């Protein structure tokens, strides 16, 4: 089968059968297109003439050297190879002769450093918006909601007002891969949301909106991840926090808070919407202080000095 034909079928498979988001499909398309452009130069023939069986380990090794020469992080290099492996798995599923996906090994990633702030800094950030304007009430509700529910910024931006019932302390969220999970409101998030929604008099369905010029309903738009990043950056400076703070930092703080207060790792995995517990395990090193206290309190108590 020709490469281009297989590529188009794979993207259709991701959209229709796997139900992947437009963003995910766009990422797969970008990573694979980069490999196909490299393959075109490597084989010295146009993509239209390349067949899938011409993808071999030699070409993949050369592509890895190419990625490494660009100074890309190991994690970024992995994205290209993961996309390629999934493409090859699809070909195998369709009984199309091609390189077995398991032949491609992923690079060993660097240690993943989680960016967190102290809980004193977190309190300053969450309490920084003190006014009663729609913007400040919105910003406070956004930050409280991310920290209360451990939301991804894309999940936050996709929320609609009719998903939130303030008579309940929980609501469903659609996460990665279209998976639904239940998240829970803290009393702080609930209060912030109530005050914000009371100020909203427009009919826009989005829970969080952005506005330009006069704050009239016709200027309201669903908020974007980039706007949420700018909002948190604005309040980080106002709160006098030197460290970098992003929407994902608040999600990290959600997980860290639960673990340091004794939550089970499996429960945190479900609350975060991680498909694999190994993803959640990156947070465990942040509980070292708690483990040290447990060790000091309980270890070797029967030994005599």
C-alpha cells in the first residue's frame, strides 16, 4: 500500500473508530508528516511513490539521529516515535505488511520534574483576586476550580454552565480519549463559582468566557487555554510569586495535596483521569517529607540505644 493512502486511512481511523480529539489527530498528523518528509529525502523518491513496507529500521534509526541533531528533548523525540508506532500498529491491525511496531524502541526519557509551589504561595495565588468585577470573580473561580478538581486546562475550557449543578458538589468531565470521570467541588470552589455565575447575565453556554471591549454578551467568547495561562500569570505576579506557575501547576498541586494528606495513589489516578498509574507515580517523590516523618515516628522503636 502507498504511504499516503495508508496515512489518510489512519487519520480517519483515529477520528471515527478511536474517537480522538481534533487536537490529537492534528498532533499525529504533524509528527508523522515530519517522518514522511524525512523518509522522502532518505529514500530519494516522492512520498506518492513510497510504499509502507519501505519503512525499515535503518530509516527509523536515521530519523532518530535527525531528531537528536535538532536538539529536541528525549520526551519530544518520543512523541514522533509513539506516533509512528501507533501508525504501524494500525497497519498490522489491517493486515497491511509493514515494520512491526514493537521493533521501534522509545528513548529513555529524562527524569520528569514536576513544577510545584508551596502551599503558602498557593494560598496567596488563590486569594489574589479580591474584587467584585466579572473578570476577578471569573479568574478566582477558574483557579479554585482547577485546584479543587485537578482539571486539565482543555477540560476547564470545554465546560458548559449546564454541567454545573451547585446543589451538588460533583460533576462529570470528559477527559483524554473521551473518557468521563467524576470530579468534586471544594467549598472554596463552590463559593467562587456561585459568586461568578451570579454576575453572569449573558446567555453564552460556556462556563468560562473571555470578553473584548465592552463586557456585553455579543463580545463574549469561550475562554481558551492560552487565556487561562495569561490569567494565572497575571495573578502570579500580583501575588508576588517568583516561581513559574501554569494551569498545570495547579493540577500538580491538587495531586500533591491529596497524596501528602494520605490519599491512595489509585484514587488520585482516577481523580486525575490518568489511564496508567505509572503516570500518577511521578507525584510520589513529592511526598518524601511525609514519608520521612512516618519513618522517624515508627521505625526501630524497639531498639535500645
